C-alpha cells in the first residue's frame, strides 16, 4: 500500500510539473516569440500560405534585406492587376526557404521574386535551427525532395511532434526573461524600448523593424566596417553545396508548376562591396549566370545600383532607398509578369 501511494504521488508530481511547464510556455515563452522575436516570422509565413486569396499574387522571397527593402503596398499601387506580398524572413537562405516550397506552390502565386546576395550561397552565415523547429508542425518530409538537401540535424528538427516542440521551447525561457527585463527597464528607468515584432511577423506588405528607428543611417556602421577583417560569410564556393542545391531545387519546382521565377541580386552598400574579395563575387555571378541559363529565368542586378546615402547599414536600405527600390523593382516585375 505504501509503495502504491509513493508511485501515485510521483505520477501526480510529474503531471503537476508538466502542467506548470506547459503554462510557462503558453503564457511566458509563446508571447515572447509572438511579440519580441523575429523567429515567429517563419510560422506566420505558413499561416499566410494557408490563407485563400483570390487574385494573381507575386511573392517576394529573401532574408531581412527583402523584408526591410520591399514595400509591397507601394508596388500594389503601381498596377491593379497583381497583389504583391513581402515574404522576406530574417536569416532566410535557399536551404530554409525550401521548407516552404510545397506550401507556397499550393497557394498558387503567379510569380516568385527571389532576392539573393553573396551570403545566400556561402553556408558560412547564420544557422537558424530554431526556425526549423518552430515550423515543424507545417512540414512533412515523407516522400519530399527536401530529403535531398537537408542533413540529419535539420531533418530531426523538422520531424518534431507537438510534444518534442513543447519541450524544445524551454530554450527560449532565458531569452523571454531578458526581454521582460528590458521592458521593465524601459517602463521604469526610461531605457531603450525593445524592438516589437508582432506586426513585423504578421505583415506581408511594408512593415519593417527599421521603421521603428528614427535614424536614416546606422551611426555605428562605418566604424564596424572599418574594423572588419574577416568576410567569410560572403564566401561563395566554386563548387556545389547545400544552399546552391536547394536554390536549384526551388527554381526547378517553381518553373515546373508554371510559376514565373525572377531572381534579384539585392542592393548592397558600396562600402561593403569594395571589401568583399573578388573571388567570392565572381563565384556568385558565375553560379547565377549558369543556373539562369539552365532553368531560363531572368536575373535583375541591383548590387551596386544605389549609393551609400540610401542605406541604413551594409545590407538594408533606409526609408528613402526603400521607396526608390520598391518602385524600380515593382515596375520591372509587373512588366515581366504581365
């Protein structure tokens, strides 16, 4: 009888602990992800693909440079024949973007405009494992071509069930706490207000984080660039790698489904481009030229289209640059899609 009571007590303790943990995730971690983290953008993209929109759609894919640089509302005003959607996602590369491919195709866009830069193909940039975990509920790897490009780690993250994902989210408890401390400092001591991501994550038109800043230029950019000596994150290899393979897979499948592909070399601050080794640039251009010929898509080159005055930092245009780029790119895209 005594052993049974102990066993029941242990079971109840475990259930109570798990219940408390679940509440912490639901009311502490999830609000942090929804309101104060760019990570939730990946989830919201899948929610967007699942939304029925009865119009000819043009999607703009890329990393934060596309998210910050493209004003889809402005492009909508240029021509009423299409609806344009900014689906840029921070730290997005072809490898992580390919997880969205089936959902995007099923939502039937007219065209996909893919923004790429040197970092898109380097495999030396960020490794957004958390994004893979958070989108696991939307991705089915069974019988998917994604198995050709994802390694064991990515597959394990994308194969998470709800319980595994719930347990995985414990890693965000510290980040949520840090953010709440920042919010407290802001409200009590007048400290810097934390970036707010809720609208950023759910908006697919023009909302960007840089709109929350008053400056046209990052005051620390030049100092940081002058001190920078290592540019490996821009190192595009000569041969094939997982990012290049994922890019080719996406272009091939989009074209096969009669979705027009337009590739855009994103605008970069000329001060940065000068410091990137020429070998990296040549490999980048050679890969895109070769792939464009193979799959018959157009490449629009905006790498050095704008001078430093239009940039906030190395990779992101300021609000003046955003307006000019959006109009310029939008007119070209509309003409090509029409």
